[in-house]
């Protein structure tokens, strides 16, 4: 069983997915699923089993603390 880390975001705003669910949704981050890219990584289209909608999944690639803070701010803004 995988443990999920506590999120600083309210549960009613976001749904947390396991890495396995995200890998399945993006066909293990297949390049064919890339719909965009930016400063912090690629954006993939994804399909989660049981949810009838497409999702955009951003894979974070930066190792800097500043990049991580900006990434979390973007998540909070989009949520």
C-alpha cells in the first residue's frame, strides 16, 4: 500500500492520485501524451480510470527550491 503525503491544499479543491495512477494515466509519461512544456516540466494529457474526463498532468523536473515554491504556487492558483 502506498502512502500519500499530506497536501497543504484543502481536500475539497483537489484530488490526490498515487504515482502508479498517474503513470497509468499517462502511459508512464509517454512522449506521445505531451500536450505542452514549460519552465518546470512537461504537461501530459491523462485519463484516470473511473473519471470520465481528460486531465492535464504536469511532471515537475526542476531541482531548485525556488522552482519548487513557484510550482506549488501554480498548483494552488490552478486548484
